[in-house]
């Protein structure tokens, strides 16, 4: 088995950003030469997430509204009481969604649905520069 590691850089993301990174991940899979295997896309940090959605404006709006219902900005958070940094909701949202995903690779391509895209979601309350880790594993 071959393992290749890449990094994707996202500059100045702000809370609420939902960015389609499918093309970038596809490019790395192609560049890796892996034909059969899997790709892990992971965001180091505790205030962002990687997931899949149908990337269209209505669902981007819906996912933001769902996050607000699950972990409202103005709720009481122990994290807030300790650190006073305004992002207790960001940590809870990230914990619910998770920091990464694994996608199968077949015939050198991502095995995703027609209407399924890989997205990065910024959940923190201050702008961030993010570096995503992309590990591609399998057979060439």
C-alpha cells in the first residue's frame, strides 16, 4: 500500500463559510496516482469541519440554520465562561460534525454521488487561515 500526504490551504475563512473543495481533492487524487484506495480529508483544529453535502445555495443556507438550532451562538457554554473567546458554539458544532471524512477511490477517481460534494465549513467566530491534511492511501 502507498500513502501520500498533501496539504490544502484556505485563506481568511470566516464563520459560516461553506467551501466546495471537491475539485481540489480530486486534483490531489489524480496527482497521487492511486487507483484503488481511500482519501482522508482532515481539518486540524476544533472549530471547523469537513463533510459532504449537495453544494447548492439552499442547502448551504439550511446547514447554517441547522447549526444555529443545534448549538445557538447565544446559548450558555462552559467554554465561554472559562475562556471568554466567544466561540463555545463553534467547538460544539465542530464536535457534532467531526473534523474529517474518508472517501473511497475507485479507478483513480473519488467514489461520490452525482450530487455529493466535499465541503469545508468554518465554524469559528474569527477569521482563520486553515491548512487541511489530505492523506491518500491505496494501490497505484
